[in-house]
C-alpha cells in the first residue's frame, strides 16, 4: 500500500505541548529533513525532523506537529511528534490553537 491515503489511524494518548514546545502546521517541505512551519500567531519557523522519527513517521504538508525550539537558535527547532486527525480534533476541544493549512487571516474592517 502506498503513502497516499490514511485509511485508519490508531487512537493513542495525546502529547500536549510543555514548556517552550509549540504546535505548528507544515507549510512547505524544504528538503534534507527540513520543513517550513506556521503557527497560529502567524509566525514561521524552520523545523528539522528528529532522527528517531525520520524513517518511521512520514510527515506531509498540512500535518500538525509538535516542535521544540532550539535554545541557541530560537527561529529553528526539532519536530518530535505528529498529530493524527482525531488528535487535532481533541486539541481544539482542549482550547489549544491550531493553524490549519491554507487558512488565511481575513483583514478586519
């Protein structure tokens, strides 16, 4: 079976952001395990897929991920978790803001 469609996602415990961790959305694949991420406040960051996740979990544009910013370079960070669709729904119920891919802020009049 190819990587195209996700037919079944196993429900597991939700990992919530702790400390400086942020929930972001993958905007663009930059290559070499690097991704451009966007956050609900409109800021962007470059994220690197952690080595442990590299070949085990496939991340695509539009996926919601958990990122830990680097201490020495706060505009970059490590991606260490990818949320499933059901987990994203639960995050929204808990009140955690999530930026949806393709969502644009409308100008206020």
